[in-house]
């Protein structure tokens, strides 16, 4: 079983009190038998809630209060750690446009602190969680995450003991700040607001995201950007699934927002390998172009791997998935 390689490993998750960290904690503690799992975050209240939630695992679970902006603190937390999942980030697009350097300090400088701490403590593997907004970014959040991707991948050039890779995926279905809870909050209002009827987004469930990260931790050799093959949804189909009788009010695209997201840009196709249910972007010198099925068959027809030119969830599927978060 692919999760077994985490057995008796000391694992640390930055931003571990977030939705990803909490689900990752639950899966790893229940199925992977780690030696120790450390939650590193700056939210003491959520850490307290997690301590209560996972009380039966108190001998394996550790909580480390701190901020990834603090290089000394994160270096101390990484002592004796085998594997790091770097999930800490500021994520809200409108907030990034209004507070750009705050995002730079967390998403860029914080990632560099993470890389430095892993190198200093000879951590075995580091995976940085990325986002579809890092591909051809048009907002400050996406630009900081693209920079974090680059920092992570380039760390392989100087570190002999630590392997660094990136996992990039799209919107977590029903996550805080996404369209699902927004529409659900408006079901008793006169109308539902959306920015543009043409808008599409990638979709992945929290469990799918966590399990994909675990798979990538097992497969990684250092330097890869792993991207899952996932479906898209149309924003108007979400409204049909959750609030079909409501009128729609168009409020316009927000600053830094795209009509469609992408996870592999047109140029990145040159360095992309395709597998059954995921892609890998890697250094072009490592690729065999003659055997690159994705590049040969699809490179000429697709502008990018984007949420528009993709398979879509049906209204029925969206409705069924939404039942899990109601």
C-alpha cells in the first residue's frame, strides 16, 4: 500500500491547522502509522481544537506554534523531521491585490525559510502545495505561488540530502472562500450573485487532494511539479445544482480573477509527461520527447491544460458532491 512508506516517519505540516492539514492529519494518523506528526501553524485556537479532535493520538501528535516568516522558529521546528508538507500560505485573491507585500512575506519569503530550514536539518523530502493560479498568473497571489514553485524546484540544485517537489491542483470543492459555500449562504436571498456566467473552475475533493499528495511523496525524485487530472465545473451549473430556482445577478469579475484557470501553460507542455491520472512537469533535459504521448497527441490542439477545455462535472454530480458539505 502506497501509504506504508510513511510508517515510522516524522512528518511536519506547515499551515497544518488549515483544511488540508486537518484532513491529512486524520488520514495519516489512521492509516500510515507515523512516528510523529507535527502541526506547525500560527493559530493557537485551531491547534487546541485539533488536540481535542485527535486526543487518542496524543502520543504521536505534536503542535508547534509559529509563523513561517520566522526563520529561526521554523528551523527549530524542523529538527529531527523526515518529511515536510509545506501547506502554509495566504490565499485570498482580492486580499492579495490590496495587501501585496503581506502575501510576498508569507508565500515567497516563508517558502524560502521552509527550504532553508529543511536543508539545514537534512529533511528527506519536501512537497510544496501549489495552485492552478500559479500557471500564467494574473494576480499577486498566483505570482507569489509561482515564485514559491520556482524556489522549491531550484532548491534541488544545491541540496544533496533533501528532495524538493511541488503538487499543483485546482479549487478544493466546497472549501472556505470557494463558490459553493457562497451560493449556499445566498439560498434564502432574493438572488444568487456570480461574477460571470462563462466562468469555469477545476474541481478536486479534499480527500483526493490529500491522497494525491501522499502518492507524490512516494513517487518524487526531486524537481517535479505533479498535477492531477481532475474535472472542471461551470459556475452556472453550480447555481443550477444548489439554487436552481434563484435568479442570478452578475456582479462582474473581481480584480485578479480569470474566466478560466489553467494548471499547465502552453509553454510548460514542452516539459510535461503524461501518466494515467496525472501529469509531471520536469526539467526538459530529463524528458524523452519521442515517448511523450501527451505532447505528441495533444500539444498541437490545446492551448493549455485549462478548466475550459476539459471534462465537466454534470449538475447531478455537483449536487451529489455538495451533499457531503451541507
